[in-house]
């Protein structure tokens, strides 16, 4: 393709493509909002007047972001901004419950401030709770951009469409995947490497429940995969590490994976040699 033809093609793309919020714009909104909610995240204290000023600046920034996406929603931008910021006090309370749950359950946590500043699980939960109402409002792209910022920073991938109850605890967290139609109850604990996913990936199933339901007071240990929209993990169950589940289990179940581990002295000889393939 000649350079001139390529430039014309790029020019056509500019005409037909929409205008979307930039990554830096979305990141600015997220950082300002989380710093306002949790002042321990910032290095200077601000007065009540400054808090109100920042609150109004955030409302204006959200208005600008939504204005870029206005063709996708029926509500006015001002109504969406009002509705979203009306939910922030409730989200703030939920996040404090999440931080408290982590502090009470994790013996390595020395303070709630440490959790807010340094725990990747809390960071991912925080961004999810801030993105989820935007998803419910039908705002496209923006909530997913928020969740991908958390994914990049923590290694934890929570789709903003998931439904997650109160006092949610992610420990360590690296490699966790929580799909769009997942439903998680209250007081659930999930460890690193857990996947709550779909049994199949087909575009025609986009509007149906594809991901599992985890009821209240469940613990899911590391490396476990739970798949399917009809799969329900009954309340007060414990799912051990490295388990693969595609069927429901009753409440109060304990599920474990009994893989065999054999240890021998390296100087001894087995009748069948061990082949190492890397």
C-alpha cells in the first residue's frame, strides 16, 4: 500500500470512529476519587473546603468523560453524574467493610491503613466497586477501562459486571479472574489463581448467565477453577486448592483435590525411570 493511500485510510478511520475517554483521563478520575475517599493514599492533608472543591472537580471530570460517550446512553449526563455520586457514600461504607474483613482474617495485616495502601486485593475490590454502578447504568467502555487499570496494577481481573456482596476478601490475589455474570455473596474469601469463568466462550451467549454463583461464607483456595452459569457453590462451603468444578455443590460442603505426591531418595532406583520433559 502506498503511503498516500495509507494516510487516506487513516483519515477515513478518524472520520468514522467515535471519540472516547483516554486512558490518562480515566486514570486521573480513578486516582482523584480514591485519594479523596481514602486520604491515607495521599501525602498531604486537605481542609473541608478543599474536599468540597475536589468533589466538584470530580463531578466535572466525570461529566466530561460521559459526554464523550453520550451517544451510548439515554439519560442526560447531569442525571448520570448525580446518580453516580449519590451512590459514593454507600460504596465508601462497602469498601470499609471489605478492608475490615481483610484485617480481621489476615494475620499478616498490621493495620487497615496498610491494607488500603498496599494490598492488591483491596485495590482490585475498590476499583470494582467504583466501576460496577457505571456498568449498571449501561455506560460502555469506561467501567472496563477502570477495571483494566486495576488488572494491570494488581494482576486481578474482576469484570465490572460481576455482582459481589459485602465483606469480600481477596488474599494475595495474583491471577484471579472473575467473569462478567459471576454472583458472589457476603463474607466470601478467595485466594490467588482462582478462576470463576464460563464453560464455553460463544458470542451468542453474551446476554445469559455464563459464570458461577458463590453463596455466602464460602472460601475458595488457590488455583481452583469454577465454571458455568448454572454452577452454584452452596453457602458455608470450603473449596480446596487446585480443584476443577463444573457442577453445583450443596451448602456446608468441603471439596478437595487428592492428587498423589510421592517422595523418594534420589539415590534409590525405581523400576520405571522418571522422564523429565521441560
